[in-house]
C-alpha cells in the first residue's frame, strides 16, 4: 500500500473518531447502566464462545 494511501486512511479514521466522540461521551454519561446480572450473562456467553472455538479447533 502506498504511503499516501496509508496517511489518507489514518486521517480519515482520526476524523471519524473526532466526529463520533461527543455522541459516545453523551451515551456513556446518559446511557443505561448494566447490573451484575447483565455482566454475568455476558461472561457466560463469552465463555461459551471460547469453548465452542476450542472445540472447533480440536476437531480440525
């Protein structure tokens, strides 16, 4: 990839982060908060995904 294209993509990514920062900040401040039950459900789902991937790796 040419250096100019890399620089252009990096500038575009920085522009997107700059434009989305106020919305993300507002959502973090005023958005819904998770309780311990929500985090336990998330942990169980991620654990299930890890186990599933490990099983798939063992089958190959």
